[in-house]
């Protein structure tokens, strides 16, 4: 099922040097939380750096979404160290018809 830009929210996160692939993504209708751990690249000892712009170790980010999402239909894929999360928006205009059963 292909969705248009207006039907979903898409987010990307860099996970280069991710340890053990142990990221945890949790979602509610309004929030996305990503937890993981980034491993330091091998080859240069910490004392040999003058200044570092990137940081290693455990991280956690919680993002407030601009619109409610369908939590059962969230997908996440990882390719070349880039995590992509697709969050289908709730269609509030959708009308569900209910059949009445006779007893």
C-alpha cells in the first residue's frame, strides 16, 4: 500500500557504528521514542582528539508528533546506518459504518 506525503510522517536517524543493533523504537499516537547506543569508531584513541563534534554511547530521543498516528501500522527499516521510520497518520475524516444486528 503506497501512501502520499499527506498520509504519513517519515523520520530518519543516523545509526552509524550502532552497537548490537539494540535500538528500541516505541510509539504512542502522539510520541516516538528512539533508544540505542552508538559505538565509537575504532582506530583513534580518545586522548588523541583535540575536539569531538560527535558523541558516542547510549542515547534516547522522544519526539512529539504534529498529528496522531496509527501505531499498529508503523514501520522501521535500516540501510547503510540510516534508520527510516514511517508513521501513518490517522484519518480523522474516515467514517466507519456499523451494521445493526437483530436479536
